[in-house]
C-alpha cells in the first residue's frame, strides 16, 4: 500500500508528490492524461510574483514565500528555469499616490517604459513596474517535478483516470481508477475542477467554480517582448526565445467567437509592437481553471484525515510553496500556520 496517493499531475499534484517523495514518503501519482500538465496547467499564462495582483483569502498569506520557493526549486532541480523579466502593467494604474504603488511595485513614466520595452510603438504615460515578477514554462516545471519525484522513489502512472474514491466503513481507503484500485492511507486530490465531483460523498463544502480561459501561442522574433506586459487590450510574455503566450479576452459561446477573440488579441499585439510583421498565430486553446470562491482550498476534507484537497488559483504561482507546506503537514501531522485561512469547511 502506498502511504499517499496523489490524484492529478498538474503543477500542484506534481509539486506535492515531489516534496513528499523527497522526504521519503511512499507516494503514487496518478494522471489521467498521457503526460504531466496535460490539463489546465499546460494552458496557464504562468505569471508568477510575490507582490501586487489579486490575492484572495489565504493566498495573501502565501505570497511572501512564492519567489523564495521558486529559487529553492531552481537550486534543487536544474531543469527548472524562471524567466525573471519583471512586469509592466497599464491596464489598471492607480490614479493617485506616490511613485511606488505598493511593496516592490513602482509607478514609472513613458521614458522608463520605453527603456524596458523598446519595441513598443506608443508607450503609455505611466505604468506599474514590478521588477520581481517572472514567468515559467508550467509544463516543463511539472515534468521536472514528476521526474524528480520518480527519482526519489515515487510511482507515477499516466493514462489512469480516477473514477471515484473507495469508501469502506465510512473511511476513504484509496481510489478506484480505469486500471483498478489504488489503496492509500491518505488520498490527496489536486485534480482542479474534478475535485468537487470526487468529494461528493464527503462532509466537505467545496465552493470551486470552473472559469474558462483562452491562451494563444505566437511565434515572434526573439526579444520582441521583454517583460510581462499587461495592457488594457492584451497580456503577453515571452515564454522562451521566439515563443510568446498571449491571453485572449474571454468570448462567450461558440468556437467561432473564441477564434475571433484570438485573432483580435493577435492584431492588438501586432499593432502595439514594432517588428511584429514576422509574428504568426500558432493556435489557441480554452481550458477550465478551478476558481475557489474564497481563495485556495487546502487541507483535510474528512475528519479522519483520509482525504486531503489542494485546489487554487493561481496554481502555477503557488505550487512550489503549497507542495512544501502540504508535504510538511502530511509528514509531521502538524498544521502549517501559513495555511490556516485555506481550510475546506468540513461538517
């Protein structure tokens, strides 16, 4: 029997499995897709940072650890690369206040914006610059975590869909899958929007909605976009040399509407940057992000501690920190104070 079965090899489940395996816990990681990050993780914009932004509920208690945990992960896993480009945002610049817009966030003017993004045709009068913001390739990070978990003894099974929890005498004793039963002392559910369905028979109230998001991939001249840019019309960053990720405003309804929205966002991008004639729209995908109503939901979903859940937005930002804290809770049995405002309601 595995001590722990982790359901879902997105970036959160991969991080939990890695941190558990690194501490010597027997762990099995189950993923319904053919490879890690086959779901919403692979379609994430993956903008990470420790300041600014919307940090609902308990996420505010975790943000101070985000950048340090990513640095730690880089040191532990050479395959993990963080692109520390900083960010520029003029989608929502504070109307008043000092030059500094918050801890680590600075209001800057047109000349400074042009220095950071020299190919921007028409720099705005002002923007918020967050030098510490960064981006990652979430699929590459997930793969690195899964490979490292395996190297530390974890069992990793792909193409294995979890259909339900195995409940016996009121206690969860494992998971039922497309390939059979996987027993466990503790089941950790990190499968995003699928978690509420798996927890239907449990005494936990999980207010987790599915929020559609569309991301386009663009081939571009290397260095065309140098920071993470958040304008009123689009958000874009270079995920690797010559490859941009572009957030597409959500279009309701049909695939045709989503296609039109992607083309519109691509046109805005080309209009905004000089040297963009060589850009090509490679494609776009829409995925369903888990959006807990009150911030991250992390903790035991049963009184007997047989099921633990970890669902959050933004998962890519928080995954290294959450993986470390969840592993610590499961290994020591002591609650992590950083997670005190993330707990699911268990009745």
